[in-house]
């Protein structure tokens, strides 16, 4: 037997230590995994995830500590005061709940992180020392103040690391599982370090028999039972979380697909609609030269039938036939390039060509609304892009300008189209002298289904923006005192 | 008056089309005047001659159909031939209902346009002739004395001299003199002719 006033020398069962570290790692993984679920959920579901997660995590942390204590063998019988043991479990669950709450919030600043880690660290340290206090053995427990302080500081520090990791890893990415595993290992080891520092802070001085009321002896069977139940609870939590995550990712993926499909459809619809609006203008554009050609041709036939003496007039008529033929052919090739179907293609093109093609098509529409067009194009602006899509964006912006100026009275209706070089690409501006827009409208016009037109459906600008963004550029609006300015950029490289 | 040289007005915003139409119409010996917009046409001084208007539907600032209504509202009654690059049925119906002579789709057959122009000029000529006749009749009516103007409606409603004399309180001989004067002044050689003339200038029968 050991003499009185001598400290008891304990020894560690390293198998048990290893198991405790394993539980710490698994519990940490569960914590990291569940944070993401709590973050993604709302309302009651969030509360359910928060409480379920806190219970699983709390049991895990608590089991790790308890396991760690069981790994410590003293040469005297040790029993445990079970109400205190339950109290330590409660502390663990509460600390976990708090940690999950902090890490799953929308934002986490340094103040929240520090406050959270202090509370969580205090909780873990509390759990540890409460659990120690549950020990019933024929010895007095003495604590080394230095090591106790160190263990508390370590608990706070590791809580901070844990919170930051959980916050950073809660989004789903391709590498989130391996990263979570790595972080969980770091956290698990850290929790264990804290625990064993706390254990080292205690020394046991032989004393008389303890008060054994409400104390239980933990058999090795019960000890293993705790580990197994703990692991089952944690694994169940992780499994549920992963199933739910997959289901919600599937729902998200489907919603994404549906959205993309709808947008593609709308792109086609607005293109068709824009084409419909343009069809009248185009018919006019083609039929004008054809009318002149046919009429001049008929005139020539009549002149020739009558003897063809007026050669000068005949020559003029034929020259006009040739000119109008070229004019009609130019219109047709512009339409053909507009109608080219198929997947968006990226080709090197001059943005000024695109602008000129569109203004050529829209010319009569402008004239009809008595709008004067000025273009200010910087030479040689090559970009990579889809010609048809960029034309669509420009047509949309110009049509909007025309609509805005259609009822304008009292000042000139002016449309300015500018192109300029930028450090990383090309800037195109479409500016009108219409009534302009309120700043709050300028913020909203790119939203789908937002429209200021009586007959509009509010998709034009939203689609234009997604086209420009798919080119790697940006499209935005500027409200001017007298009019509106739309600007977009297209990068030179993909 | 009716002998004045007929003239065709053309309003189209495309100069090339305008010139071609002028050549075509000029080749059949008609006078042509070209306008780029409805406004230009309204501000021009139009000669007093049989005329018609070849009008594009799609014009800068105003549609040809609206311009047709504007002309009618301004009491300018000129026969209109519409030409359009993209006519549809409602448009055609509207134009014809408002009195258009023809509605041609660009590019049109030269003969169709020339035929339409001839119909339109003929219509304008007839209308101008009618207007001129009425103007003459009104002038003649103006030359009647107040007493003769009183007697005229009674004559055309078929009353005998005796009855007219009783109606206006004078002698039958005086009525006979008035009657002879007004027949002469109005240029009517019979009672039937006088009735027709009176009807044209809207002098009603006062008696059933």
C-alpha cells in the first residue's frame, strides 16, 4: 500500500487514450459537418439541426473527456458521482449548442469569434473539471494552478480555432470532405491536448475513504458501452447530415437547371420578339430598294419600247438600279448574320462592326421616331465574343432608348453610341436624351420581370446582363440629369 | 379650270424610291412633285389642278393612315393611292374605308400604279368639275333678286303661277315676269332643268 500524504502515481492505458482521441476527432468532424447544415437551414429545421447537432457534439466531447479519465489508472478504486457526471454532460451539450450557433450565423466578426471561443472554452474546461469533481476515490485532488490556467487557455484557443474552421468550412465545395477530415483531426488532437493538460494539472494525495453516496463504479463493459453509444450517436448525426445535404444539393441542382433552361427559353423568346418587332423594319428596308429597282426597271422598259431616245435618263435609272441592288443585298446579309443560330460561339471580332451592323438595321426605326444618331467609335477594338449575342444586347439597349424617347417633347431626341478602349477590354456606351430614370429604378432594371414599359415583360436587360457576364464583362446603368446611359465592357480575352 | 395640267404628288421617305416613281410617272407624260415627309407636302403650295397623292404608309413622324385622316380633317380632299412595304388586311380596310383609291404593296406593278393614278385623277377631275358647276350655280343664285329667290322654291315645288301669286300676295302677271327672269338667270330652259339645278345647290321644295 501507499503511505499517507504521498501522491498517487497514475498510469495511462494508451489504448484508451487512442480511443479518446479518435472520439475527439469524430466529434470534431460532426461539429464541422453539422455547422453547414445549421447554416443552410431556416426556422424550425434550423432549431432541430441546432439541438440535434448540439446533443451529438456534446455527447462526443463529453465521451472524449470521460474516456480520457478512464484511460487514467490509479492504484486505488475510483468511482464516479453520477449526478455530477450528468451535469458535466449538460455543460458539454450547452457549450456545443452555443458553438454551433455562433459558427452558423450569417456573419462572424472577430468580436463574435472571441466571445464565442471564451464561452465555448469555458464550457469545455468546465466540463473537464466538473467531470474530475465527479471522481470518488480515497484521495484528495490537488490542482496545479499553472497547468489549470494553461488548460483553460488552451481550451479557449482551440475553441477559437474550431469556430474559425467550422465557419470557413460550412459551405459545400468539392474538397469540403477531405478538408473537414483534416480540420477535424487538428481539432480532435487539440481537444485531447487540452484534456490531458487538465489531467496533468491534478495530483491525487492519498486520503481516507470518500463519500460514496450516488457513486457508481464504471466497469470496463460500461466504459466500452459509452464509446459505442457515443460513436453511434455521432455517426448517425453525420449520416443524417450527409443525406440531407445530398438531397438539398439535388434540389438546388434541379432548380438551377430549371432556371437555366427557363432563361435560355426566354432568350429565344425575346430574340424572336425582337425579330418580330424588327421584321416590319426589315421588310421595309428590303422592299424599299426592291421597289426602286422594279420601278426603275419598268421605266427603262417603257423608255426603250418608246424608242429609247432619252439616254441620259436611262443611264441614271440603271445606275440607281445597281446601287439599290447593292443596298438590298447589304440588308439581307445583315439579317442573315442576325439569324445565325446555334451555340454561342466565341470568335475574334471588331465591336465597331457589331455596332454598325445593328445601327444599320435600326436606322429606319430611328428615323421614324425622329431620333438623331451619333456614333463615336474608337478604331480597332477587337474582342472575343458571340456576334449574334452582342448584337442582341445592343438592339435591346437601343430599342429601350427609342422607347424612352418616343414621347419626348421639348428637347432633341439624341442617341449616342460610343466605343472606347480600356485596360482589359472594350467599353461600349449607349446614351439617350430621354426622361432618364430614378436611382432606385436604376438599381432594379436588371432584375428579371422588372419593367417600366406598359407592354414590356422585363426580360431584355436581365438577359442582356447575363449575355455580357457570360462574356466576362459587366453591364450597368447610369442615371443622367437628361437621359440614361448604359455601359458594358467586353474583355479582349476570354 | 378642267384644262389645267394634272399633277401627281408623291410622299415617300426613301429618295431612291421617290426618284424611280417620278421617272415612271413622268414617262407617261404626267407632272410629278416629290416630298420626303407629310409636313413638306402640307407646307407646299399646290397648284389648282386635278391631282392625286401617292402616299407611303410608313413615314417619318406620322403614319400615312393618320395623315389621310389629318387631310380629311383639314378639308383637303385629294384622292390617295397608298403604297407600303408591309401592308396587312386591317391596314388596307382602314385605308379603303377612308376613301383611298388603291392600296399597293411594294414593289408594285408599274401598270397598277399608273392605272390607279388615272382612276384617281379622273375621280379628282370629276369632283373638281362638279365643284366648279356648283360654284357657277351658286354664283347665278347670288345674282337673283330677293323676290326671285322667294319665288324659286315655290316654282320648283310645282306650284302654278296663280298659286304662287296667292302665296306671296301679288299678281299672276308679276309672278310670270319673276319666273321668266329667274329661269334665264339660272340658265334653265325648262322647269325640269330648273328643278335639277335647284336640287344641286340644295334649294328644297317648300311644298310637298
